[in-house]
């Protein structure tokens, strides 16, 4: 109300000033009136802009920004078999046929242990020329064919042990490792729980800050979050222990007691302070 009263007073004074100019300067009436009108409008614009800015500063809400984290350990419900196959032969055709034979052998072993054929996928397949060095001379050494197949199925430790036993009796060219993961359904449920816990923690933190400041927590202004994901534990088959990097991973737990997977989620939130 005070703002409009001031503006009304200004308009009245400006109108009086303009009339006085008209009476004293009849010859230049149009020029003077136009000049003063432009000056008046510019002055009024500045006044309104300053008043609006002051109003915005006075009504701007104070906020507090907090970050909260939630973690959970989840028992994996899926097993992932990964099989690396290598075959070396004098000719391309021989390497190709040998690799194809080993791939079919691996697939048959998995199917016998109730792994669905549709769940078995070939992820890499390659046949290339091989060479060896004799002194400083590169010699032709046939062809090498390599492939990797993966299969994901429901985690069943009894079945896993049977798969390991079967692969232990076949060609050493079939190198098997076993990983554990979380299904999409379990992942969705877990992320919902993590998000709920993280938001509760964020609100609790904001409340503590406001209480310490002698203020009261207002409404939520904005919230964002990011899923930290997880790293799946892997257990290597004992037949792969020919290399020191392929020994049994003790941190991953035994086949009978699979290690839980740690998952985490972060929430970033902004709250108003009353």
C-alpha cells in the first residue's frame, strides 16, 4: 500500500511540473512534454525495479543442504558362469573346428546341470594367425581360436558344485570361473529400501542442523540421488590355479557360503528453514 501511495504522489507532482512547463513555453510544448515524459518513465522504472528487488530479497527462503548415505549387504540370488576357451591348430579350419567342438562341450555340460540354453551366451569369438619368435625372426605358428561364453541362472550351491565337478573332468582348455550377482527384481527392491533409508537420514540431519540453529525445518526444496552400484564377488575354479592370479579368492567366500554384496546409495537434498 505504501508503494502505491508513493507512486501516486510522484505522478501528481510530475503532472503539475508538466503543466507549468506548457504554460511558460508554448512554442516548445511538444518537445518539452516528450522529454519530460521519457524522464518520468525512466525514473518510475528504476523505482519499481529497486522496490521489486528489495521485496525479493526480503522474501527469499533460507535453506540447508545435506547429503546422506545408505548401505545394505544383500545375499546374491544369481550365479554367473564364465568359460574361456582356447584352441591352437596349424590351419584356420582346424582351429575353428576345434573351438566349435569345445564350445559345444561346455554348453552341454551347463545344460546337464539345468542351465537353460537360452541363458547361455557367446560374448567373444576370435580366430587369428599366431606367430612365435626364433631369435630376431618371426615364425609362422598356426592359428589360435578363442571364445568366451557366459550363462546366468538362479543361485543354487548344490548345482554349482556339480558344475565345478563336471568341468574338473573335462579338457583343461575349458577355463571356468563362477561369479555371483543380484537379479533385476532384487536390485529394484534393494534400491527402494536404500532410497527410503537415505531420505530419512537426510531429513534427520537437516532437523539436527535447524535445531542447533534455533530454527524449524521447513518443506523439501529439491532432492537428487545416485546409486553407488556393487561389485560382484568371484570364485575361480581350482583347475585354473596354474596361474597365481587365478587362485581361489578367499574374500569371495566359499561355494557353500557366498559372501554378501554391499550396495550403497547417496541422496543430496535441500530443505527450507522456517
